[in-house]
C-alpha cells in the first residue's frame, strides 16, 4: 500500500541540490532521500520508513519545507514504524533542548572578576583555523571567539559571558575539545550565563554516545557515467588504478594519464562502486570523455556550523528519524569571520583544500547552488593560475617587464599559440637563467681518430641492430668525467651551504620534437657499453618524438648533453637544467688545419660549449673539464687507464 512521506521538521526550508534515490529503489528506514541546502547549511533528509519508492514528488532546484510531500512509498508493513515509536527520542531531544537556568538576579550586583572560560560541548575536537578576537577586546555574551575545524565541519565557538579578554589560552593550529581552557575573561558584574540555544535543523550534529561523530548512513544511488574532468588537454592511459567491483571514494584516483611532458592521476568526483571501465591501456582520454560507470554511494554528511541567528523554538522532531542510539548536540552559534575566505559560501572540506593550495576563496568563481564553492572550483582555479604565462614582474628579481606592443599597427600579424610543452619549457628555462649565475666555457676536441674508430665499428653495430653515432661516445666520456670530477655530478643544497654529491651517473640528452625539446634520461651510464648506450638513446629518442616517454624516463639526470651536430654552428650557450650544475653543448664537427709543430694537418674538430653554475663550479674547474673531455675524445683509450 502506497503512502505519502512528508518532509520532517527541519527548522526551515532548503533548496534541493541532490536527489539520492530514484523511482523503484528499495530504501531502509532513516535512509537519506534528498540533500537540501539553505543559505547557512545543508542536510540530507531521511525517510522514516522502509519500502520501495513509487514516485518522487520534487525535482532539482525545488524548495522544500516541513510538511511538504516528498515521496510516495510502498511501505513494508513489517518495518514500517508506528508513529508513536519515535516519542522517546522526541522526549529525549526535548530534555536536551531545555534552556539552562538563568543566573540568579543577585549576580547583577557583583563586582567584575576574572574567570576561565572553557570550550563548551562541541561534540568532539577541532583545529584552530582562525582567532576572531584579541587580548584587551571587549566581547559580548555569545560572541564568537575562535573558529575550529574538524574533518567534517567547521564551527565558531562563542563565549557564554560578556567581558574583557585578559588572556587567550590557545594559538593557531592548536586542537581544542570539550572542556579545554579557552580564555581568561574579566566578567562584567551584570553578566549572566546565556540560555542554551534552541536546537533547529541547521544547528544540530548527530554524535554517538561516546561523543564521536556518528557515521552517516550509506545511500546507494543509480549507476552514473563519470566523465574525465577538465584536465587541460589529453593524455594516454599508462596505468589503471582500479578494477571493476572496487569501491572508490570521492576524489580517489582512477587512471594515470601521460602527456608529452607530464603525467597526472585523474580522480572520480563521487564515491561508489565501479561497474564498468570505459577505457583501456593505451587509450587517449581528454576533457569530457567517458571514464567509467559508477554505482554512486552517498552519505548523510553533517551540516556545516551555522551563523548567528535569532533564537527559534526547539524542533525535537528533526531527530525523530535518527537511530535510537544517537543523541543531539547543539552546535556553537557563529558569526561571519573577518577573513576573505570566510565570507564565501564553502564547506570545511573545500576550505581545507583551499588552504592546502594557498588559495584565497574570495578569488574563486563559485559554480555550486546558491553561489557555493565546490572542490572542483578550487582545483580549476589552481589549474588556471598555473597555466597563466608568468609575467616578467618588476619586483623580485628586479627585472622590468617588457612593454606590451600592438604589432598590428605596423602590418598584418598572426598569433600562433605555443604548445603546452613549449610553455612549460619556457617557465623552467627562465627560472634556471634567473636563478643560476651561468658561465660558458668553449673548447674544441680533435675527434679524427675517434671518427675513424666509429666508422670501423659500423658493421659490428649493424649486426647488433644498432647505429653507432657520436652521441654514445659523448655520453660515455661525460660519465667518466662525472666520476673523476664529482662536483659536476652534484646539486646545490637548498640551504645554499653545501653540495649534494650523487653516487650514481644518470645523463640526459636533449631531443628536438615538433612540440618542443624533451630530455630523456639514460640511467647508470657508467655501467653500460657503447652499444648499450647507442640502443637505449635511439629507443628513448623515438619515444620522445612519438610522445610515449614516461615521466620517470625524464627524471633523475645528473648532467645533460645538448647536441646541434646535425645542424651546424660553432658554439652556443646552453642553459643549465637546474638542479643540475652543468650542461654540455655540442656543435657540428668540421675539418680544420691544425699545426702539429712541423706543418698544418687536416683534423676533424668538434666544438664544445660547457655551461655551469658558478655557485658550485669555478672557472678553473670548468676549463679543466672541457680540457679533459677534449683529451678523452681525442684518445678514447685514456678511459681505460
């Protein structure tokens, strides 16, 4: 038999922002049906009986208040609770909501005294995230003193009496719980203890008998398709982090995507059970692509702490549908904090994310109902800020900005956007150039004999399926020198007072791709043969051009080689790839006349350009490095000595 279930006494009205069930769902008693949000709080409204949903009598955006029809339910006779059943709970709530007795009238005549004010019953503990008063300030009864935040809610804790603050007994970051000392207050003689605030829907939180937050009932919704959020581009699936049937939490990572420059884990915005994965290894995913089918699971979250408001009548029926073991605790009345973050409409979890990223919520555009800021809004704000081109500021480094010029005044123009890779490289190169005092040492190496040896090994290389170029010789020679001259295989410590010498030899080499430069890294170069290096360099270069490099294949380099030998030139100034301390630039070798003491001889000379961080490497060390490198390349047998 169907019956209409109405909205219980919620102490006001709210807008429907989430529907947690659908027609045909079987629901349990006390299972949440809908999430309502008012200007001050949000709550999930439960159904008082178990049964099957036959019809939903509201839609997204509707406003519901006490007594409004909510659903038509085919109730289960065995589980349908008689209306009289909740009476004991109501009575308990009434008893809990009775106002505290007033202070005797004789207190009005008493003289001011200093009292210690303790944290009232807040049903748990929270971290101090904002101090709303200062020593010497006069406060009124019920004025908020401090904002506390737990994992689920934030609240402002008031003082029950008026007076002048003599001492604050906490500091930013402290954890406070029921009964902890809060402040010393010089109480006014006519101050009386404030009556306990009446309980309404937006003022209560359900806690277990031991004082801990009661777990919210789990609500299973329908199966939803979850799409890839706005990730600012596309990436290839390189790792699948969940399986069909796994239960996932909101913001849990589902898949790792990799672009040409970076990798990222893509989360699901909702909790639930994975019913189907809509991608496979190697697929390319971009913004809005289907990602998975999820049986959404919600939970009745505790309402955020309310702001100061006029006292209302107690509403014990608001907790009539709660489990019998639960009790009702009045939340602390609050006032709007002075900080810009507190003036916006955002929940505690969102504020925690904002603090982690250092984001002022006042700058974030809200997309949620009633101007509410969502987690996604904060994440999108951070992403937009990171993607903004870094303007050359006149502060900090003291470099004046380049003036903006309207080039169209002089003729036709075309604006071509930089690739994402080029934008990232520009930021990194500028950072290195500004922070590192660069010096470049130029030299030449006679590689005539080396080239003859390389050509002689060509046939052997072909048998091994490897093309032996000059690059493996350069990599091997540099590795030999990094072990011989360990300051070149180091990084400056963050303190600037020491160098960190590395006991491994990983060398990166620049690869020119259509999207920009990439630097794959060959690990443990000192332990590999020339043919091993040639093969690995060829494979990594191909991966770079095909956009298949993994993030760990571009990390960990101790030293970098940038070769322009296939193009030409006689020298250039490569920029050190911080936190490395040196980089070798190589140009095209050319035949030049070299005096041997008797006559000029034609020799194949290779230009070398070594840039280094002058904070770690001095000029003499730089010159010795290029001189030793030229000697080794001139006679590779010296590496065996």
